[in-house]
């Protein structure tokens, strides 16, 4: 039996879940524009363990969303994960934010493009096919005509919007081939990913681990 604590703090959503063998048992999260991660994260962890009846000492690993995302928020999540792993003497796992966003989006055909805000008109993004295979590395892009041209070759595109408002970006609505899905990165969606990584022992050196700030 593997009990894994998942932490997602890459955006405004402060999210915690506990999963058993890849199935989420309990979760607590709050999305706030005030970024209360430093105040909420450890409280949420305590709530999650209390609700599920699980003690921290029962955990087999901790998985943290490594980014990209908000620098401060990622640092808070990584620090909490590293500290708990050291205190409990358990291994550390991580998964990138865009994989978390895409993992539970199931499509028959087409491509997945998860997007979260970086700054100004720039965003972090990547490209996945319908089998969730990453086709492009994580990059910073600008929301402009060049970006739209770069995806014009794809027949069906599913944009997974994290913390970007497209209501003011109407120029991206170019036709019926686009589908827009709005989804914050969540620790709930890390449950199966972290379990698979745990089974493959894809652990980090706790002392050397740092978030993926890009």
C-alpha cells in the first residue's frame, strides 16, 4: 500500500491531496488571488491527514508540483515537501504543472495545449497528443499572431486554460477547431501520476531538488 501526499502550489490554487495506490482519498484546496500559500499549505496538510484518518508517519512519499508557475508559490510548495520528506525519512517525487493540468483531459483526436500565465502577455505552455505524450518541451510563449500561426497546422486543438483570461483575447477564437477547457492545476489530478512515479522509483535527491522556474 502506498500513501502519497500531493502538493500543488504553482498558481493561485493552493491544493493538497492524499492518495492510496493512485486513488485520491481526500483533498483540500482554495484558489485565491491573494496567494495565501504560506499561510494555508501546512494547515491544509493537517486537515487532509485528519479527515482521512492518516498520520504523516503513514506516508510513503510526497509529490510536489515542480512548476513552471509562480516563483514564490513554487518555492513554498518545494520547501514544504522537502522538509516533510526529511522529517519523515521518505522519498520525494515531482511532476510538472502542465502535465498535471493535462492528465485527466481525455480526447479522442487532436492535441492538448495547457497554458498558465507567466507575465504580461506571456504564458507557459507545452503540447500533448491524445495519448498524453508530450510533443514539445515546456516553453514561454507570447499570445500573439505568431503563436496562432504556430498551431495552425493542427486540425483539432484543446486549450487547457489555467490562470489566463481569454475573454479579453478574442483574437484567439479563430474557428470551430478550438476547444477551451478551464482548469486550475490541482493536487487531485496528481494522484495517479505520483503513484506511477513511486512504483518506478523516480525519486529526487531531496537536498538538491529545486522547482522548475524556467
